[in-house]
C-alpha cells in the first residue's frame, strides 16, 4: 500500500536529497539531541524530552527547541528562561508551554525555523545543550544524536493518510538509537544494529492543578477527558490503575477547550498537557508519572562528551 502512496515518494525524495547532501543542514556550536517518532502522536515523546532535559539541567544550561505546534505566534519566541515563563500557552503552543511549566531550570524556545531558533538559543541565551523536540523529520538542523521512539503497532502501520506513520519504516535506519515505548503495558523487542532502549512509565500519581497528590484516588469517580494524539492510550491507563471512570470525553490533539464546561458536581481527570489550558479548577486533576529508560542517559552523556571533544578540536559552524 505504501508504495502506491504519493506521500511515500515525496518523503523518500526529500530524505534522498538530505542523505546525498543536496539539501544543506545548519550546525550549532553546542550538542543537539533530537527526540522524535515515526507515527502521529502517542509515543511518549514529550515525556522523554522532559526526562532528558531534567537530567542534563543539573549540569548544563539546557534549551528545548520546538516548532510550537498550533501556536498563535510566529518566528522566534522565548517561552521560558531557566524556568522563568515569558508567555502563555496559546502563544507558545501547549506542549512547549507544558515543558516550560514543569522544568524549572530549563529554557524553552519555539521557532518554525529550527536553525534560527537554535542560533538564538546559543547566541542570546548562551545555552550549553539543545534538545530538539519532535525533530526526526526536521532534518535541516544537524543533530549529534537522533533518538527515535516507536510503538509496537508502528511496525504494522502505514503511511498517512492510510495509517499514522509520518515516514516509511525504512527510515528507522537513520536513527542513532531506538526507544521502544510502553514497555509497562507490554514487553516487546526489536532487533536493530544500533542501541535499543526500553521506556517504562512508573510512579503514577493523580495531582491537582497545584501539584498536590490525590491520595486513595481509586475511591472516587471521575469524568475523564483528553486531547492527545492517542486518547485511548490514556483512557486505558486510567482503567489499568483501577480508577472509576463514569464518562470519557475524547477531543482532537492540541484541543483548545475554549467552550469546555466543568461541572462543580463531578471530579475530572485529564493529562498535564490538557490541564495547563484550563483555569485552576479545584475538581480537575491530571495524571502524572516518571520515566525509566535503563541505559539511555549514560548513552547520551557519552555522546555529549564526544561531541564537545570534537567541537573543541575541529570547531562547529553556525549557519542561521
């Protein structure tokens, strides 16, 4: 089916030109870690960006660089500087704003031109490390490490519009390392010639808008809602936790919630990405968790050290 898809030829031709260096890339003066996926949403990409940024912020001035999908602004926008938030979620985009809210020592920049945004982060903010959010398909900006998250069902899927894949499965070979998502749901493996890591979600908590944990959450009934790339994944997680769900409300990814009404007679539960778009309702909670990706941080630390050594000996070119 994919071979008959016009999108297959368009993306394959674009990748061919990048592989053959017909399309030029820009390179920054600091290491760049790209985190991306093959499918449209629902792989845990934003959570992995948060996990990596939180770890390296203890040693580096980290900047998360994103397009700021569906934001109202254009051009280069500073969302936060070392945790100091400079704008709102509508101007920044929901995912970029969410990361700015939860990562206190990290800077966040959005720009549809990632080369320009990266140069701003390096030259103006003086960052030491850039994490390129949703960067696998954005090949214009050179990256030192290309991390690719995949779900097991990606391996049986097809290219859009017939499936949810943004690139053919053959693009997996371009990654420097694979992260196999949702191992906490089902253990699965994939054979690859480069490093493979497994992502587990741990330490599930139900929190209110101020970050307080709701104890004994299984004793309450909830209406749940979400606007994700894969809402069913979220709903199934709540069910596995043993929560009592009386109603499910499913919205499109990046939903704005402008006309959404909260009843004071019920408790609600949603995601962190969704809750940051709402006023601070006392009866609205969100699901939070931590990640465990054994071996990944050590792998990235070695890659960053290698990149800095190469940069100090040969220099790195910046082309905005």
